[in-house]
């Protein structure tokens, strides 16, 4: 059975090396939105919904038989679906999610009393026609303002130093051949050599644990 997981946990990042100008840069998760709809436009993607209003914003209100589905040609890889949604009691604060007709193991939980974003991620193994469907798990009455289907990806500040390690190892592997490249990035002529480079010079190969995965 498929499992509902956070989209960010599915990403294998293309993490780069850094230099003194970019040492505080971090990889950014970006969303390439494929389909989105707001307010009354949501009606075209399902059934069991009526137009309503919440805090001055147009929403759809779920009724018995509610279902919202996005389908079409989708590439293999990681996808994410997000809903701006609100529920008003514990008996109506979750949906089931179905990918290509297969229900995910855990329900999508909805925020109570405040319109907030609730999202989930999933992975498609093959490119082709796929469907993402959301249905009631409990009582109706929740409200949806916006829905979007997107493909998350990672943007990096610089190209990776070691292409062969991209997305494969959460640490830095340096060999003797890579020391000069790292010195050039981390220790420009105007600054004293970094201790990291000095430590690497003592061995032909050094594994350096880092607080973030950089290749």
C-alpha cells in the first residue's frame, strides 16, 4: 500500500560545494505548479461541492459524496498536492488520498478553525496518465479555498564539485586530487588556509561529516 509522506522527504538534492561568497547559501525547494484552481474554479475538478465563503474568501464546501480529482499526463518522479483548507470539528478533519485508484495508508489531516495549507507528497514510478483523488474520510463540511498539483525540485547556488556523488551520499568525500579545488573555494588568497584543508592534506582520503548534505 502506498504511504502518505511529506514531499520534502522524497527529494534527492543536487547539493553543491561552496565558496566564501556563498558559504551561507542553502539549497531551496521550489515548486513547479502543473495545475491549480481557486474558489469556484475547483468545481470543475470534482463533485459533492457547493460554493461558499469563509472570512470574505470564496471557497467550496464539501458535501456527502465529495471527490476532487486531478488527472492527466504526469512524469515519473516526485509530486506534491497542496490544499488551502479548513475543518470545523474533529469528526470532519481528514481526507483519504488515492493515487491511480490506490488509497494511501494514512489520511490527510486538515487544520481546525483556520484556513491553512495542508499538503502531501507521492512518487510516481512511471511516466504516463495518472490520477490524484481526494475524498471524504469522515463527515462533510470542510472548506477548500485553493488546490494545486506541483513537482518539487531543489535549486542549488553552484554546480556540484563531484558529479559522481550527486544525490548519493550525505557527506563530503575528498581525495588528494580534490584538495586544490576545495582550497580554491574555501580559502582564497586574502584569507589563511582553512583548517579543513590542512586536515585533508594529512591523508589521501578524508570523510568529513557536515550539518547539511553538500556534494
